[in-house]
C-alpha cells in the first residue's frame, strides 16, 4: 500500500572487497550501498532485518527509513536494486537510493489482471495471455502503489488491452508507450492437416492402387489352393 514506511537498521562497512562481502554473507549479513546526494555509503544489514523490511504491506515499494550505526537520524530511501543467489535464493547485495519525499520518482509497478476467469472470451475457450507484467510510473515516493489492478472480466475473443487503458491511482502517472499491449484473448488453436501437393496426391493414389492390386493377387492365389484342398478331400469314385 502507498505510504508504507519501515525503519531499517544498517551498519557502515569500513572494509570493502569480495572477501569481506563473502564473510558478511556467511555471518548472516547482506552487503550493500546507500546512494544519496553525497558520496555513496557502503553498508551491511542483517538478512532477517532486510527481509522484514521488504515483506510489509508495501513490499518492495516501501519507504525505508535507514538508520546508520544507531545514530538516530534516518535517511528516507527506496530499494534501488538487489541481487539474488541463483542457487540458494537469498539476497546477496542490495542498493538503496535516498529520496526526497516531496519529489516524484520513477518506479516499476506490477500489473495484476482481475476477472480473467469470468471473461466472455475465456468462457468461449479463448486463451488469456498477459504480455506486459509491469509498467513504470511516476509518483511521489509515498504514493507509489504496490501494483495496478486491471479488470479484464468483459474481454471478448480477439480483445486487446493496452497501456493507455490502464487506470492509475490518483497522483500516479503511467509512463511509456500507451499502445504497448498488456493482455490479449486469442481464439483456441486448432491443428490443421497440411494440404498435399499434386505430386503427393498422385503418389498416394498410386500406392493405394498398388495395395489393392496386391490384395487381389493374393486372393486369386488362395482360391486354387482352396479348390485343390477340397478336391483332395472328395471321396474317390468307384
């Protein structure tokens, strides 16, 4: 939800380098950097503390009141970027950006489709596809929404939803190409048998005629054999 603020306690890092970063991770800390109007500050934060701060009601769009080394003063910041371990899944590095709460920022916001299961196009067998999963918005830091919901319950087969049709909350401007496709409902695909060329048709007919000829020949060969067999079984005339 917009307006969510979370306090985040961090420590300033005096020692830098990959070896120090690995040591911090093994100790349960996440290395990072706080960017602001001055020089960037190397920081580290407990993994549990960071997880708590980023799993609140506003999620990744929460305003983080960053307090360094327990000095009392805080820096209003947003999550700028983070890296995740591809195997274990934990956050391995985090970048925070200090912001002014009275100046707008750009942020990526996810788009949620609502009512897809009751859309007429879906009920008729169409396939609902979400082409665009997030959009960039401009808003004050405390007004950035966690996501934007869009109702697709009236979409028909062949329908297309574009960025220009999205409705943003008050105070939020959606940026980017208004013609970009967000979602579509397409007709169900049907497997179509490929049409044979004249050469393929002629070959198929010749093969069928050959098979019929072979069957007839086999039938003709069996008839004398049956007659011969029946003749052998007939009683001899006296």
